[in-house]
């Protein structure tokens, strides 16, 4: 796996929360849990209020287009999602001995 490095892109722009538009068109606030760089790609772990109850996190790829704020893209590939999830776990437990 590529080296994982903490970054702060979304928090620098939006603070601790970002509003996402759901499938039904309603806006829902998501807390920015983590942002990190893995290889050449940037990712964010976000959590809605309902997801907090279930201790779930949604992962998104952060994309950059010149002249505009970063955008979030859904991760469609199961393989990429698994790699991102593992990278997040590594960040969560960095500095601790892992089994």
C-alpha cells in the first residue's frame, strides 16, 4: 500500500462540516472526520449525524480543478474503497502497535 499522509484541504475551506446533497435533493451536513493523501489521490472520510449512531464513515475521493474549490467524488470501485478504508484505519491507529 502507498504511504498515507494526513492533509487538510476541506477543513481549510469549509471548517469541520461540509453540506452534501442527497439522492432526494435535500442538503445534509457531514462532519469531516479525516482527510489524507494516498499515492497520487486525496480522500476524505465523512460522517452524517445518522452515520455517527452506527459508527459508519463514508469515503470520497477529493478532486481538484484549476480555479475552483475541491470536489468530492464517490468511490465506485470496491477495491479502491477497501484500500481507502484500510488507509483510514492506519491513520486512526498510527503510533500504536498493530497486531
